[in-house]
C-alpha cells in the first residue's frame, strides 16, 4: 500500500509472530504508538511477554546530507519524520518498507524465524547514479520490560561485552534475558553517547486508554555500513535467559539468513495452499492473510500446542481456545495440534470447569468454557471422522466432566449461576462491578448445555453405551427453555432468566439457541429471532452486543480503558459472533447465500491491523477497530464459516 499521509498510517498496525507467543509489531511507518510495540517481544510463557528490541533508528547520509528514515513521537513533537521518505508498505509474505531519498532507494524487510526468540531485518540499499560516499547508520533501541508497563528513569543499566563480531547486552536487574545483536555488514559497537538512554518516547494509544505512555529506553548498539555500491545485509537480534543460547541463535541466523527466510516463506505458502486445496478455494489475498493470521495464534507451550487468545496482550484462555480451535486447526488440516489442545485443556479441568485463563495457575470463572469443549469435540469428529481418538483419549473424561458440571443444573434442568462475578463471555468489570453480570440462567449457556447433552448422547451411541441419561436431561432442558426464554412480546429470546426476572435485552447470545449443531430453540421461532438480530445487531464488522435503541447502548469505545469496558458488551461489534449468525442464517434461509456477510468481513482486514481481524469494532459507524490488534476467535470463526459454508458463498 502507498503511504498517503501520516494521520492515515498511525492507526494501521502490522504483526508477525514466532510460534512461541512472541511477536514483532508496530505501525506501517515504524512509529510505535503502543507500549506493546517492538521489533522483538519475547514470550518465555504466553502470559509473560517482554519487550527487548523496541525499534531501529536508521539514517542515510552522503555529501553532508542526512536523511533520517525512522519516525518517533514525543509528547510535543514527531522527530524524525522518516515517513516522509517512505513510499510503500506491504505485508505478504513479510512486512516490507520501501523508502526513497534523493540519494538512494532503501528496502527493509522484517523476518521472525519460526520457533526462535529472534528477529532479523534485511536491508537492500541501492544508491542513485552519481552518489558517492553513501553511509547507512542505525541505533538499535533496546529495553527489558514487561510489555504491559513502561519505564521512566530505570535504575538499572545494560552491561555490554563483545563476542567476536556480536554485541552481548545484559540488563542489570533480576533474572534478565540476554540480548545479542549482530550484523552481516559493518560492525555493531557500543553506543558512543555518554548517556545511552533514549528518553521520552510517547505512545499515543496508551494515553487514549488512560495508561502511562512515556517510555525511557536504551541505545543498545550502533551500526555503520559504507554503501559504495548496491548492498544487501541483515541485522539480527536474539534474546534468551541463557547468554550462550542468545549468542548461538544470533550466530546461527547470521550465518544463513536466506535459509530462514526461505523456510518461513515456504511454511506459510504451504499453509495457504493446503487451506485452499482442502476447502476448494481459489487464491485470494484476503483469505491468504486470514490463513497466515491463523498460524500466529498457534504456539508451542511446554512441548505442546496451545492457542494465544490475541495479540499483543492476551495469553492462553480456555473459552477462546475452544471457540477458536475448529477455525485455526481443523480448517487448516492441523489435526495433531487440535488433539494436543483438547487433551491439555481436559487435563486442566477442575470441579466440572475448564479454566477461563491460565494466569497464576488458572482462573475457574467461566460457566460456559466447559460446554464449548463438547461443541469443539463434535466439530473435530465432523471434520476428521476420527472417533477412535475421542473414544480412547477423551470420552471417559468427558463423561466425568459433564457429571461434575451438572451440579450447576437447577430443578428445571437448566444451568444456573449464583455468582456475583461475571461467569459468561460478557465479563467486563468496571470499578469492581460487572458491567453485564448476567447472574441466573444466561441464554447461550442453556443452548450450549443442550448441545453438550445431545453430543454426549451421540457419542455414547457410537461407543455402544446407552444415551438415555443424556437424552432425558436434554428433553427436560428443551421443554423448560421453551417455557421460560421466549419473549412473546417481540418473538426474541430473553438474555437471562433470574428467578421471576427476565432480561429482555436484545443481544447476540440468543443466536446460539439456533446456530449450534443441536439447537435448543424450536424451529417455529427461528425466523423472528433472525429477523430481529439481522436488523438490530449486524454490522459490516460483526454483531453488536446490544441493540442501538437500548438506553445502555454505547456505540463508541474510544477513550480510557474504563470507557472502553463500558462499551465492550453494551454496543461493541464482535467479529467472532458472525460465526454463530451465519450458522443460524443458513438454517433459517436455506436457499440464501451468505457471501455478502463474508465478503464484508474479508474486506475489512484493511482496518487497524494490516491483514488482521481485530478483537472488536465500534458498534456505530465508522466502526473503528479496538481491543487487540489480532484476535484468535475473530480470525478462527471467519475461517470456519468460510470452510463449512463454502457452497453458500
């Protein structure tokens, strides 16, 4: 894409990952607008990401002229303004920046080798005719901090030592990872500045969210390269708790960067080709971006596959992993990854619950994550046909899990939560109180519960066991649901039933009563529910979490984190919900096509994260993106419905 203006570029972000939970990310001009931005952000666990290499400040000089190519923002200034030299940015196959100065063309491409906590940046510089004594120089700006925080006047320093042609930097604080930097041209050297601090970088996005936004970093090393003729070279940065491991990784990549470049290119191309082949798709840039994005969420954690819920700040979450697994793994022919994730999540189950997230040993505060497990297993069976894996590795534990979970079943066979904490996916908390508590019997939980019971009945039959216990509960639950959840005033479903109180909010949760493989809602009511949902909730970016005529509706999530959380489930549009909408739509309108919805979602990848699907979008026009740059279930559900409903496009 061509660079039109600075204001146009500062909200467009890119992201690449390394299969370990680490990533590189910034805007398309290289201006860091978030504390989460950096060229090397490592994850020694999915919940512990550290910014190591923030950015590289490059410049070209010749004949007394100095052209600074980087773009930095401070509280009261943008300096330098390298974006003025930038001609274009492209994402596929890797982030690529093209600059033109009066003296030269410069192309910069960023590569993150899969499976390594490392980054390498390739430069290709072409001097213009008649230009002599062209020089390239760079400052590598480093730090060592939790990605959730900024540092001002850090009390620690960096120790510097040289290991042959490499610079080895060790932050002087508790258990620091070592940073190793090298280049295939010129020579990296210790910063020549008396004070090697790079002070006062300003992150606009964090100010908007109400967080600390001024960061002090370090000029780790400097590099000078003479460019008397066209030159191609790389800068490599690696990080590891073991100094020797950091050195070995850096040296290995420096020795053969083209090998890692080609290996990653082939790996991603193979994923795209396999998806298109398995799903009968034609080559398409939007779908290719989506498949590449799907790969970014799949990581190795303690020698097993896991799913990162979103970049740049989410770790591994139970509910998100289960909703995302079919789209990320099954549509992309990653059966082994799917099996490892299912087994590991089942191993974490406790008292009938699968953890909502895995921070500090796991948070068991989700009433629906367990039920999503059965939905996901059924999707696995439909996709792979492998009942043998389910029977041998999962079935016994699935029966035990459902039995423990059924303690939450009320006398009417519906699932009830008495917690004063948010237990559903609508879990935002402001000032210590849930924004949408939904205490009692949430509608989607009943739909998932019924679906899980029927799944178990079907699996029991396949295993040669009696399905009757599951079917009896399912029939009773469906009868109670019909009696209590239908709002006869408008034909929609109540969002929550709590004793004698019924919440008539028009929210997307009702759609799960239709969309799941085994719907709890009688077909008679499907058209009216769909009519209201399509009219009130559908946007080009997903489904609103509340209809606009509701007095609680918040159409915009801009402002502080508090303001964003108030809109999170009271108006924000969520792309992942479009999966349930499309599933329901094809049931209600069997002759209609769904291509118009999918086309809009694919086209909207240009908003916010380049080639990504954000976590949320404003419910009201122009539907600006918010939340995470790239969210697992946003990508996954779009891939899943593309695959499952490809004959309806």
